[in-house]
């Protein structure tokens, strides 16, 4: 996928910063067997051009300038600054979310696959239940008051209990 993004920036001679947030980012977290054909990302640069470029290549994508607005539950403050660089050159910067922020992004949707992804990342990077609770509270503080926050709190509680049941070495 980085080669496709490189092709985009070189063809247009424009800079682009991308934070991968979907299944594609799992490859960089170490989940090598997860197959995905789409790209979910926050992008800074020619977002419309990137969307059209990917569409012309028949690559499904969900690209936006602000992933925090993809849900009523906002992303934790500082998620962009904590994002981890996985590739950088003069035109292209590609990052993935910090593991705790990735987990929160997954808990905002809370599908079965999202739970599996979040557990994998928590185990791989030793993200503790306390880390998750703290990061979730930060996300809630940044969110508009809404009943969706009650559901999110419950999802966090369910996830933390599931994680604690795995007897991980926190």
C-alpha cells in the first residue's frame, strides 16, 4: 500500500501524511495473517485527489481529514501526535495509531472483528486495562454529550473484563 501512496504523491508532486487506522495497520502491528483489501486512514494533504486516485485503482477506501469525527465518540486528545511513523520520505509520511489509540478506535465500532484486533494489539504491546480506561476517559471528555457515550463506556467495560480474563502479565 505504501507503494501506491508513493505513486500518488510522485505523480502529483504533492506531500501527503496518512495515519492508517483499519485492518491495514494491523500488518504493521505484527498481525501478518490479516488480509484486507481496503485502506482506512486519516489524511492530511490532497484528500479528494487521494480518494479519486484510489477509486480509479479500484481500491476501496475510507479516507477523511479527521477520524475523530467518524463516530460520536471522539478519539483521545493527542492521537495524531502519538501516531507512530512507519514510513517517511520527502513527500510521504505514513503512520499508524499508538496502540492504545488504535484500541479506542476499535472500541468505538465494537464489532467481533474489532474486538479480536484490539485484543491482539493489547497483548502485543502490553496495553493494560488501566491504560485503556484512562485513554477511553480522555476520548469521552473530548466527545459531545450523547447517549452513545453510555454504550461506549459499557463496551470499554466489556473489553477490559475480557482482557483481564486473558491473564496477561500487566
